[in-house]
């Protein structure tokens, strides 16, 4: 565990992307199998332990430490793993144990029964020093939060490739001393879903000791192609409308629907299989190949807003009533493979023609074509973006070069996204909570509200992004200086008609929600501006928020707050 703990600690304190890559690369080079494989699985989010929950960790600590003292410490530190690692007391008669290896921890947890997990963790906490305890608890709870994306971890893994094949050679690998071509992260992602942790065959290929694992398993996930946000002032003067197809950017979830050799699967954009949550969609797909598209609730041939789809997401089981009330389907953007042929290298124009032919022949009752939006000039699209005829189901437009191949990742130039301007309200900060990871020392999560007719604030959302590091320090100071009550890790901030901090909050949409006190829920709220200049009494009211919601619903989502 020591090497893994040091890696996590250094990653959490390192801001540079390149420095993080070097840290992970060097760790993977120096660490033997299977430890490095389990570490890579943890860094990419592919390693979870269902029986190890934060509540269990809390109970284990409170069994050895006064619960009030632990609560105060947790409130001060703001991170469960860090608090437990620092405060954990060994048993009085404890004898030093050998520190466990990472593979030992993983393999024990993967085979342990629910009642065996807590004693195992307690024994490891006794054997480890604070840094190792912190890493252990981060690992078992799945909350690493070290500022490293899954793709960045895979990029670092691809970098362990040596310049020449090692000696002695593997009978199936390259001859010793043979120059080895570099491995691009997209090549690694092609085989990622065909290998399993701890990735011994993957590392053998990366190090030139074996052939590349086969990526051709039926029903596999293909790495998705992503778009970059367009800069209207910089990009449009350089682009020609004739070179780009325009499509709606539907407000659902990006999916990949695959039916190959009898294997049928539905993946999210990150490669997580969600077939079980949408059995009606899987039954209603009848093509042979792999399609890139958007999952939405579709009624009478019209895509519904994201709020309808949200009723279906993250459910372990779905019943017939729910599926009937919220019928889901896939609007197809692109065709990646057909009848066993990989066509991602073909230009979009050809892939689109084959996709249209597939849907026309009949790809199933739950598959439809995402239409190309006709236009002649960028101004035509600008008008449609502000007032989309498809209403709230679209959050903007996509621009894709007709000659672009389907490339993994986010290449600059082939695809652009042009989202609609967000709605905006002015709200008053009511509560603040500490963040996690690097933000565990700051109050960075803010609940905000608007005024009711009775002159009191009602909360309408929570935001934890949109501000700079310097603004975070200012917000944190305001919270500490004007705290009126504490509720565990949450602070109530002074918010009155004549005193309070107004936050300009941007959000993508509103929907009615009986679960919330205000009756509304926001989609993707974030702080767009701190209104130090605005009196709290001049913040928006719940009536104005409901008027905005009514306008959005009546106009199909085409109303902007300002």
C-alpha cells in the first residue's frame, strides 16, 4: 500500500497535468503486477467494493473514538478518509503488523462477506500509518478525488511503452531490441473493455512482451468522439458552412447501442453498461452494428426534456408502469460499425448515408434518426439556436465536418458544440458546506434561495462551480465571517433582507419537483457571477422563478431569463 499511498498523496498535491502523467507513468513502470493493475483500475474508476460504505467507516471509527470528538474533527477537516486516517487509534495491546500490499487488500475485499469487511479494514488501519490509512479508505470507498480523469490515467499507462522490445522476448511478442511504435491512448481505449483488472495482458502488450489484446469481442464499447465548445468570435470566421453538418444537441444522455452476433448492450459515454435500466430500449433495437446516439424519452415521435428521462436513470429495477409513462428511445447520430465492418475511418458523409439507410430499412421501434438541420449561413443557425423548433429537448447545436472520421477523444476542429445561452437568476446564499479533496479546507458548496411573498428565503438549488480559485477564497471568508448556525459540516450563513450575499446563478433548465420545498429543481446550476454590489432584498423571488418555469413550459424551452 505504501507506493499507492504515496502516489495518491502526490497526485492530490499536484496541479500540473503533465506532472500527474509522469507520476502515474513512473508508478506503473516501477510497480510489479498485480499491484499496478489494481491501482490503474482504481484510478480509472473500474474498481468498486459494494460492502465498504462510508457509513461503515464512520461506525468503525466511532467504536474507538468518542463520537462527538470525531464529529468535531470531521467538521474541521471536511474529508472522511483524512479524518479517520488521522484520528484512528490502535488498540492498546496492538502489535505491529506487516503493512498489506495493494493486491492483498483488493483480493481480500473482493471475496469477503459483508460481515467480514469491517474487521478486515480495522486490521489494516491498525497496521498502516496515517498516509496509508488515508489511501486505504479512499480506495475502499471509491472516492479518490485526486484530480485525475480516467482518460488521463489511461494516457499515462500508454506512456510506459519502451522504445525497444525488452529481453528476453516473449515467444508471442516482439524480438528483443526491436524498435516499438508508441501507443496512443485511443489504441489503448480500443481494447480497454476487452481486458479485465489487474490487466496483466494489457501491460504485457504495452511493454512489448506480448501481442495486443483483441478488441474484436462482439458487443464491445468503442471510445466515443467528443466535441469542443465553439468560440463564436474566433472559430466562425475560419469555418465554411458548406464543410459542416448541423444537428441538434439533444438534452438526454449520450449512449452507444450495440447489437453484434447476438450480443446486445447499451453503454453510457464513459463505457458503463446501462442495458438493465432500459430493457424496453434493448428489445426495440433490431439492427446489426454499433450506433452512437442520444437516449431520450420519446412520446408520439417527439423527444421530451431531460426531466422526463431523469425518472428512468439510476434505477436498479424498472416496472412496466414506469416504462409506459416514460418510453425511452435512441436518436441516432452516427454509425460506427455495420454487419461486422468497422466504418469509423470513413468520412461522416458516408457514415451518415449508411446510417440513414439502416434506419430506413428498419432498425427497430426504439431507434430514430437525429435529423440534419438545414442552413446556408451561420446566422441561420444562430437564429435556430436561440429559438429551436424542437423546444426544451435540445440544448443547442452540433457542428460536424462532413469529411471527419470518427476519432476517439476530443480532437480540435472536426466537431463543435454550440449550446444555448443559460437561464440566470439572482439568489441569496443560505448555506455552505465544505468541499472534497483539494477543497476540503474551503466552504465551496453553496445552497441558495429566492424570496417568498412572506419575505423569507426558500432554497432553489445548490452550486459548487463557476468561480475562480481567488473567488473561492473570498466566498470562503464570507461564509466564515457570517456564520450564524452550524449543522455538522454545514454552516447557515446570515441572509436577511438588509444583509446577504447575492449569487448570479446560471442553469440549463427548470422543472417542477414536489420533492423540493420550493417546488422547482434546477439543471446544472453554477455560479456565474458574485454580486457583491447587489442588496439581498433585490434578489429574485419565487414568483419570478415560477413565471420563468411557466414561460419555459409554454414555449417549449425557448425562453431566456435575460
